[in-house]
C-alpha cells in the first residue's frame, strides 16, 4: 500500500543518485570532476598570486627573442640569431625524427625476435632469448652511453680518411663512418623531383592495397595470388620509369673530405645514431615479448588446421597466426611507441638537441621562463602521445575481432 506522501511511481529522487546503481557511477564521476576542477583552479590561483607577489607574469613573448645558441643537428635552416621559437621547432623536429626512426626499427627488431624466439631451432631460439633478457634488463640510458662511446672512440677521425689509416675508407665511395658521425649522400631534387617522390609514395600505398586485396581474395575464394614479385615490381618499376622519363630529376650530393672534415651530404651525428639504436634495441626487446605472447595466445589447432590444408610454415604465420595475434599485440605495442617518444628526452645525455634540450634546457635557462617552457614541453609530449594513441587505436579497431 502506497502512502499519500510517497512520490509517484517512477519519479526521480535525489537519493537515487547514490543508491541506484544506474546513476551511482555517474554521481561519483561528477563529484570527482568537480573536485579536480577546484584543485586545478586553486593551484593556478596560487601560482598567479605568487607570481604577482614576485612581480612576474606568464608571457610567451620570449619566443620571439634571438636564441643565441647553436644546434648541431639541424633538419631545417637555423643559426644562433634565430628566435627561441625557431630553436624549439628544430628541437621538436629532432625529437620526431628520432622517435619515428626508433619506432620503425624497434618494430622490425621486435617482430623478428619475437617470431624467432618460438623457432624450433634451439640455437636461434636461445639467441633471441639472450637478446630479450639482456637488452630489456639494462636501463636504456646505459645503452645510449655505450653506443655513443663506440661511435666516438672506435670510429676513425675524418682526417684519417686522407690515407693515414688504411681502415678509414669510404663505403662505396659514398658512406663515411667517423667519430663525428656517419656521412651519407644527400638527395637533391630538381624540377620534377617531387613528382618522382609522389610516385614512389603511391607505389608503397599500392603495394599495401594489392597485398590486402590478395589476402581478401584468398579468404573469400581460396585463390592464392602471387604477392612477392608484384610487390617488387610496384616498388621499383613506376618510380624508375618516371625517374628516367622526367630526365633524372633527383641527384645525389656525395660527402667529400675537405680540410679536416667532410663537406656535403647528410651528417648523422653519433648522438642521433646512439639514441636511435639504443631506443630501438631496448624497446624491440619488449615488443618481442609482446609478439611472442600474441602468437602463443593463438590455439595450436589453428596451426594444425592450416598445415592440414597444405600451407607452408611461412604462409601459416603470415595468413593465419599473425592476423589473429595482432589483436593481442597492438594494445601493448601502443604503450611501447609512447615509451620511445618519451624516452627520447634522454637525448640530453649525449648532446642530441631534442625539444627537451632546446626548449626545456638552454631556452629555459637563458630566459628564466621556467613555467612557460615546462608548460609548452608538457603540451608537446601530451599532444604527440595522444596522436600516437589515436592513430594506433584506429588501426587496432581495424584488426580486432568483429562480431556478426
């Protein structure tokens, strides 16, 4: 029996926000959000009052002032009279370059080591196990310093290439390995060079599209299309065809010894190489374990069923095991890519001028704008991390198991 003072059936009561499981989680999340906003507002108010008491304010005008320092690795034009904003941009590009190179290389190392660690060959399996255990259990900073020391101590000086040291010879008369870094040919684009580059990029896209089509056709009809030689043809033929039709619009500028150093070409400094390979081999060991776990998560019955159809081991791995293992591999792989990007801030240990060394180091010390510099640094790493997560999550959604 319902009392006349009771609310009508189905009416909303405030007590339902706590007692009703349909609303309780939203209530606590809303309360937590209000507390977080209040805490942030209090911290900013406290910061503002302290700055006013000290006669300071938050301003980013310092970014327009001349930087007054040099940067050794410059992907774009820069000199000491450029602005702090320009110096920070160079640091950002240096961070993105080493992070991209390390992510690609670490993925290659990790996939190869993860697959080979499950090999039936005892020697290969144990060698990969040694690689994983050795590299992932030593701090990445140690590997950075070790590789940098090898680059600076074991390599010959540029002047040795004059003939003083028989071991100091250029590889194919194009690559010079010195204690100042590695000098490689630099591509020079003439008129029509961008067209050749665009054709090459389209060829890469075409290879992925064709292999995807071949896989779908195999699953749908059982017809096995060749993929290796068509991929090789698409990789070379269109680019070479346009290269010669347009009159060889891309040439190479080779490094040459002039005085006591090499001139021309591209100089990959030892700090860049040390940071690149240290991050790659260190993170590759973790990726190898992710790959091994993903493969072992697939039932052995999948392998046996594929083998019973006459598929070779290589095709079983490419067509049956890895596509299913990706659903397990991709989520932790995202974390490894984020770790590479954030660990690149260790570049300052070997003098590689990334964004932490420029904006968070020299610029901060010269201008005294610690709050502004740190806020910009945090914003950069937050933005890059969110972009990596977004892109990888899109790929993860494309390979995850879809229910019908």
